[in-house]
C-alpha cells in the first residue's frame, strides 16, 4: 500500500478535530434542550465517523489521482465520488432506519467538515505567518 | 381511494428523491476537472505539490457538500417523508 501524503494526514487531522469539537457542541445543545439520550450519542458517533472517513477516502483518491494523466485523474475522482456517495447513502440510511440512532444526530454531523473548511482560512493564515516568521 | 392516495405519495417521494440526486452528478464532474487541472499545475511546478494537494482537498470537500445536501434530501424523502405524509393523510381523513 502506498504511503499516505502528509497533506492528507494533516487535513484529515484538522477535520477530525473540528468534527469532535462540533459533535461535543451538538451533544451540549441536546442536553440543554433536555432531549439527550443514548441514541443521540450513537447517531453522532456513526455520522461523525462516516464524515471523517469520507474526507480521508477523498484525500486518498486525490493523492492517487494527482500522480496520473489528466483523463485518468478525472475517472479516478468520478469513480471515487460515486462510491463514497453510495457508502454514505448506506450509512445514513442505516442511521435513519435503525431506531437506536437519533435522526437529527445522524444527519447534522455529515455537514461538520463543511463548517470546518469554512473556518480553515483562520488557521491557514496563522500557519503561513509562522512560516514567514521562521 | 386511500390506496391510490398512498401510492401517489410514495411515487412522488421516490420521484423527488430521484430528482434530488441529479445534483449528485455535478460534484463528481467538478472534482474530476479540479484534479485534472491540479495535475497540470504540479506538472509545471512539482515543488508546489504539498500546497496544491492541501488546497485541492479543501476544494473537493466544498464541491462535495452540494452532493451531500442532495443525498440527505433524497434519504429523508425516501425513508422519513412517506410515513409523515401518510400520517397527515390519515389524520385528515379521520
């Protein structure tokens, strides 16, 4: 198996950290609304894992595609996106259908990586500044 | 009559889910184009591979969000909405 690119690991760690922080926030909101039970925790765990896993797999696909010809890179990304979407469909459908998962706690964390990316420029600027300072 | 109404609800929900998933086509094409251009950029400047990969990942994740919105809508239409609509129908009929 090929070595995973450091950029992929770094970005996945950032996304994973942010998903954990937002998941804790969501749990707190459920507690505050007095609607917390074990189904919220299980749904959050399922969906958070799927969201981070999807990002990591996308990173691996990007890494694989970057070393190829343009037409082959397009095909790799298209196939990867379709397979990942199917995987997410299965996971989210299971979360919605199985009663031990809270529907809201399953659906909301899927969008946490998008929120994490929105805040990325704040941390990116800091990294760039550190490099310039050095 | 009730059976026809339930059938129409289920059919419309399935059609809606299918229509929502049309949005799932876009991200795959977009990601493919973005990665193809990134390959070109790395070919010109191999030393910028790390930065390009990092930016690419974020761009692909943003592009994919559209597909995720569609996926969630489709799942809700397939698995959650029919039950709710049928409950509303039955409570309306009485």
